[in-house]
């Protein structure tokens, strides 16, 4: 049985990947593509933000089951916004300690549904080993202590020092959790410094990967996260090739660890994918949808303040989509009308009597719900009850077959986001080239942004080399967990 190495390159997109290979800037990716399987239309999760996508990838279910709504969401029991790091100003406003605690501890230990097993947990139950390097989702059966750098401890008043978290047999989270293998030492260097995000960067992830392989401790499944490309595209959306060239040079280092690239794919199955795409945002200020202004007539708590009795609504800004939470029973209809008046919102959606309602500013409406005995079937063999205007989500109908256009797997993904929490919530999706802004949250005028249900945000490449069995088509990120388990001769027991 071959081992599996899965590498997630944040925000890599099919066209950029293909163009990099054609331009001779991606030797490793070219080798893997020429010796493997390539899918240019892998559908990711929604919201198209790293946290919700990574949870879906590692659990094999959408947010309605894994219960992590997005990168930013409202926690009704604690009456606060949860943020897994989206911009320094937001982190400062919410508190560095709070945000760090959410992403390093709470995400895996509390927020991620315990009834939904991660791939690490399922492999361990079946006698297989796993590892995660800088990957945000790492819940497993092993226990680790966080050991933050001294300056970070000072800033957070040592609140996270020696906090217990779970993970697979091998776990590396930047400078916070370092693997220690017999006979080898992973020495400190600049890649683990504050100026390099305390090790949450591509170069350090590659160092750790080589360290594990060279020590002879490579697990059956190894998950590696490379974030740098996403940071680059937020500023340089139209010039991706130079960034992919750097990514590819790091991939070369992993292949070189096996001595020969052909030996690398003889011994391993390599799975390379993105988590989301990015959409170019216009350069002019009118490409910002200002949530603070749009919702100015509502009592909304300032960022970082807990919800109080007088507050009417709160929103969680995920760049090109936003969750708006009505906090009073009579406020939802008013919010819907306010949002429908904003011409740069593509559509809005909300829950109603176990269905999903979708509407846009042109007056189009659609209602849909899951149905085991329903007549309408989508490309992923899911059955739906649908009523109303399908064009609002660019869905076409051929006999009883639903076909998706600009919003891939629209029904399942939108349903998954709305039913990730059992409280009233409205989803608003920005039009192409537009982004929601609000106080403290990052803006990307002239650069790239993501989060929406739209095609450009939602389609990523999938490259598989060295596999004895290619993945089925059409393929989605939500399906990859079961594919990996098949490669490792394991069987999924997850709900869903």
C-alpha cells in the first residue's frame, strides 16, 4: 500500500496552474501532471474560506454537519464573533488572545462537530497513521501541548501556554507545536520568527516535511498546508505565475527527498489541490459593499463587543459573502428588504420551515429543500425539491436533471452554510468584482478576494500522481476524504 501525501496550496487556480506549466515555471507540477490525473473543475465548499473548506476536506461533509460556518461567524451562546484570523486590525479588535484561542484550540476541540470524524480519527481507528503540518484542522486522538514563542506568550499573558490540543500521530503547527523525532533535531531559524508568521509559511512547512521523511517517520497519510500563494494573490491577482514558481520550487524539495522523482511517485500517491479561488476586485471604491453603511439603521454591536439586549443584528464578514444574524424576532423581513435594495449583491438566502429561500434585487425567488424521494437530481446524485426561478442560481433543467452554471453545487453548498447553525441567519453573496467591507476587516481593491458561491471563487485544480485508482468525476472537495480512505484501503464511518 502506497502512502498518501496531500498538499493544499492556498488559492491556486486551474488557469494559473496550467499557464505556469506552459511557461516552464513549474517543473514539479508538470512532472506530477504528466505522470498522473488532472481535474480542472474540482468544486470546493462554501463559504469559500479556508476554515470552512478545510473542515469539509478533513471530515467529508459540508458545514451543516461539521458545524464550522466559515472563517468568521457569530457564536450565539457566547454572544461574540469567532474569527480564525482574517486581518490584523480585526484580530486586534477582537483580542489577540481570543482569536489565537479560537484558531489554535477551540476550532478543533469545541467548534468542529465531535460526531463528525476527521480523517485522522478514522485512520487511527483502522490502524493507520497520519500527520498534519500547519493544517488548521488536525483533530485526532493524540494529545499535544501548545508551546508558543516567548513574545507571543507575553502578548497573550501566557493564556495559551501548555494548553492541550489534539492531533494525529505527527503534528506540526508552526512554532507552537514542533515534532521531535529520535536522532534528529529541528533547529530554530528565521522561518519560525514573528516576521514569518511564527512558522505558518511555505518554507517552514517544507522543512518539517523533509525532516519527517528523512527521519523515516512518514505516516500513511500526511497533510501539508502551503499558505503563501493566497497572501500574494490578495495583492497581485493578475500576476500569479511568479508565486506559483516559488510554490513549485518547494514541491521540488519534497520530491528530491526521495532521491528520484520517479521513486517518489512509486512510493507515494501525491494529491495536490487548492482550497478556493480568488476573484479580482475592482480598483474603485464603488466595488466595496460597505456593511457598516448598508446596515446603518440597525443597532449592531461594534466589532469586539459582545451582543447586548438592545442590539438588533450582527454580521460576520467573509469577504465576498457575509452572514447577517437577526437578533430579534421581528427584524429578519426588514433585513431582507434592506439587503435586496443593494444592487451589488448577487442574491441573498435564508432559512424558512426547513427550506432555503433565495431572492435577488430583480424580484426573482427560489425555494428548495432536500428530499429523499424528490424528482429533481443534481450531478452528484442528490435529490431536491425546487420551486420558483432557477435562473437566480444559474441552474438549468433537462428533464429531471439539474445542471449548475456560475454557482457550482449551489444547492448543497448554500444549504450547508445556512444550516450550519440552528439560529436565524441570512447569507448575502456579492456580485463578481465586488467585496463586502466593514470596520477592521481587510479590503482588496485592485487585488483578489474570495468567499462567495461564484464560479471563480469555487473551482480549484486537483492533481493526483502515483495513485492506483483515479478519483471519480465529477469531483468535489467534500468527496476527497473517502477517496483517500479508499487509497489507504480504509472505510469511512463518518456521518453524512
